[in-house]
């Protein structure tokens, strides 16, 4: 039998002091800068995740062709986040094992929350490109988490302006279909507040499981309820399936989407895209940089980029520009740089910045309306667009949440 060494009180104290003095993570300098990309590539959000990966790849190649980050090559790592538990474990592995300088991506709000908890603990940087929940900019905000993706308040207020112009809110009764997870619940809360503030009401509402593909029971309920407007708070493939079946049932109630990605309309097929919807960006925006990005993406992947692609492309570009400007990859220096109001060209013709109090990117949005079926001759050009919202003479914060709507107190 081997006797274990005796641990003295003095030895234990010295050992504990050594652990406390040691850094949590050792990020050794190397000849590459790594960014970890983490987003759903399977399940109901998978189609959007593929656009995200493709756009991040394009951004990385352009950055490396221009000299990389501080003369070092940018290396992108890609993982499928799958669900919040997997997202959390993969984020921790990115930071502790792979020594990434930043994590980019996500679409699922619950997974973004899980990643935010990891980066707060590890003092790492996370740029959210697809999760919309106001809570991520409010009660669940994090000092080292920033948001290129718009928040639900921005989506609702952007399309809400169009609905007010169409007379679809005041004294109108809505029927709301909502994705049954964190994003949907938050979006429904924000939508209700906006509709009620503008003289309307949600008379009926249903939660829809994220794995549902057959909307027949809901179509029958809509037909019976005869709402003035159908409020669509769905996500991912839910939207595509809903649009197809809404057309198949021959329903003609006005549609208003409060959350949206253009790829989901493309997937519905010709003539099935209906209604008015908000988007962060679209491939028909008319400025030189937007046209260049659209042409490069389309040349490479055989289709135009959609708004999820826009988010991931710009997030990678923002990180690279910030690190080059700072001549540092230190995540806390990047946090300070972004909080000070650094401005970025995000393919909209108007520079954008991150709001210091909640780390939301302040940038215009757009309200798009489906073209009539007989005018949808191109499978991708199936809508008309408003001008930028807010307009050029308005403050960019005009459609963002107010402190009363989403209060952020960054945890220490």
C-alpha cells in the first residue's frame, strides 16, 4: 500500500493561492487568429444556418486576401449549435481548448442566452447574428455580448409603421400564431404591446411547436375566427410551411409577419409569399457595397444572400476591423472599442454603431411586401421594399427599445 502525502494547512493555502493567481485561460500567441462560428445547421433553423456559414466563409476569405488581422491569418471554426445545452458546451470548448478570439453566430434566442452566460464567465467576446429576443438586450444582457441582429422591438416597430399606413392596426382584431420557445414568447409580448398602443387587439392566439409541419388545425381556426389580420410570430421552417398551407387553403386574410428571414419566403415557392414583413437587410438594396456583396455571394453559391447571411458577414468584418484598428485581439479591448461608438459600414449606405447601454447595433431596417403572384417571375425577387426605417432624417434609435421596454444592467 502506498501512503498518500500529508497535506498541511500551509501547503493547502499556498496551493489555493497559486490557483487564484493563475489566469483562467491561456491564450498563447500564434500565427493565426481564430473565430468560432456557432449556429444551428440542422432542425427548423438549419436552412438559415447554412446562409450564415456561407457568408462567414466569404467574409473570412476577403479579410485574409486583404492581409488578415494584424498580419495574421484569420481561421474560422464551424460547429452546429443544435440546442442551448450543446451551444453552451461548444462555446466553452471554443474558448478553453481552441483559444478563439471571439464567437460569432447563433439564431436561437435560448442558445444565445446560454452562450452569453459562457462568455461572461470566461471574459470572452460573442457577436450575436440571429437571436432577436429583447431579453438578451434587457434582463439577460451581458457585458461581452453584442448584437448585429435586430431585437424584436425593432422588427415589430419597423413593420408596424407599414401596418399603420395600411390601416391594419387601429380598431382591428388580430389572430397571433407564435413559435413556442423563447424567441416567440418574447416577440408575442412585444407585438401585443405595440398593437395595443396603436388601438388594436389580439383577439386569438396560439402557440405552435417548433417541430410542427402540418398547420391544418390552425388554418381551420383562422377560417372560423375571420380576423382582420393574421400576426405571424413564427420562426425558421415554420414560416415556409405556414405560407404554403395558407395559400393551399385559399385564405385571404391580411398577413403581418413580426419576425422574418427572406430565405423562408423563397422556400415557400412562387405565389405563396404573402403579406408584409420586416427584415434587417435584403439583396435588392441599392448601394455599391451591397451590390458587390450580393454579386460575390451569388457567384459563389448560386443564390443571393439573405438577411441572415448579411448578419454573419458583417459580424466577422466588424471583428476584423476592430482588431486591426486596435492592433489587438484582446476581447476586453474590443468591448471597450465597440462601447465607445465605433462606426461601421454594414452595406446600407448609412454607418451603424453599437448602443453602449445594451450593445444593440443601431442600424436601419426595411418593411417588405409580397408582390402579386403574377408578378413573381424571379424566384428571389418576390417583394417590394420600403425605404430604410428609420428614415435618413431620423435618429437610428427611433425603432429600438426604450429603457422602459428593455432595461439592461450588465452583470459583473
